[in-house]
C-alpha cells in the first residue's frame, strides 16, 4: 500500500498537468492507495480555492476517488458523514470536525453560523463555551 499526498490526488482529480496526471493515474491503477484525512481536507481546500470547483464538483470528485476499489481512507465513516453534511450546507472543514466529535457531549465554538447550520444537518450540539 502507498500513501498519496494532496498534490497526487489533486493531479488525478484535475488532470491539469498531463504528465503528472498520468503518473498519478498509474499509482491509482497499480497500487492499493491510502488517503489520510489531512490530505482529504487539504484537497477539498485546494479544489475549491485554487481550482474554483463548486461544492458539488468537489463532492463528486472526492466520492469518485474514494469509490475506487483499491482506495482506503483513514476513517471512511467520518469522511462519508462530512461529505453528506457538506452537501447539506456545512463548510467541509467544519463538517469534518463535527464528524470527529460525534461521541462527545458538545462541540464548542464561537461560530454562530456553524451552530445554526449544524442544527439543520446533524444531531450534534454546537454551542458557545460558558
């Protein structure tokens, strides 16, 4: 198994540099591939800010890569939840943070917008610290 960095995943998803795309494609064709959660978080950010992907494009691209039979994620349940909540309107990073905190009593944040959106998308309590 090999672990890929953000730039390898981005090359695969964007095909913006043909030679590097071909090399990334070969990796995904010939190896079991592990993708850490941190790489997924950074990839979402790069696709959105550097490549101007819309949320739906990001979600589709990531799900396509994650659906490959040889791809293993660090925490596939967490990533699946985060993608679903992102689809429902949460920022991807916030969704990922919330998905990691499902077993906890509350998620503390000063971000009131996050608290409102989390109410619509999840059953996780987001509240300000006392």
